[in-house]
């Protein structure tokens, strides 16, 4: 497993140009979550993946493997009642970073979050969020996709 270092923020009002940035439609559903480990399947555009994540917060372990559309279709029914649909916009930031802004649909309609991945924990700690980033929710379980897939929009 590789380490994933990222921070997550709420978004109230994205910059107008953000919605014009390249984006992918994402459907993801969860197969297993025991509080420490989650296993999900995801359709991102024409590609399909199974992902295992361990841990919470800013630094987590992640392994993602591409699967066939047929394998995805076999696993997808097992995620019934534990799904998220969103459009992810890829917004360039200073320093070569990319903001991944998720605009949620269905039960989570109206919710927007943004995540930024970093090469190191030092880079993460040294990051100054742009003014349009809202409250930081890194590590807040209520805003994890797997929790929102199960319980809906927080608050």
C-alpha cells in the first residue's frame, strides 16, 4: 500500500472558472468498512477500480487496482444503500498542486468538498488554502465519502 497524504475542505462558493475545469463523473460504492479499513468500487468515466484504504485523517494507506467493467458490474449490486455520486473537477493551484473539487449529487445534492494531495507531510503542513476553500474537514469522519454514502449529508 502507498501512503496518501491529503487535506479536505468544504466549499461554499467555488470560483466561477472551477466548473469549467476538466472533470469526471464518479459513481462509487462501498463493499466493506470496519472503521479502520474500507473497500470500495468506483466507476470514473470509462474506467473502473477497486480500492482499499486504511486509516483516517491526513495520512492514509491506499491501494487502487483497475478492474474490468464486468467485474465492476458484478460487485456494484453489493454496494446498494452505500453509494456516492459526484462530479470531480480538477483545478490547478499554485506550486503545481491540483484541487480536486467534488460536487455531489443525489442524496448529497448541494454539498461540495475539495481535496489536495501532497508529496509529503511537510508539504501538507506548509499549504495555505486559497480563499475559496472553506472549513477544513480533514479527518472528520462525518465528511468521509463512505460515511456520507451510508448516512447522507452531515449536519
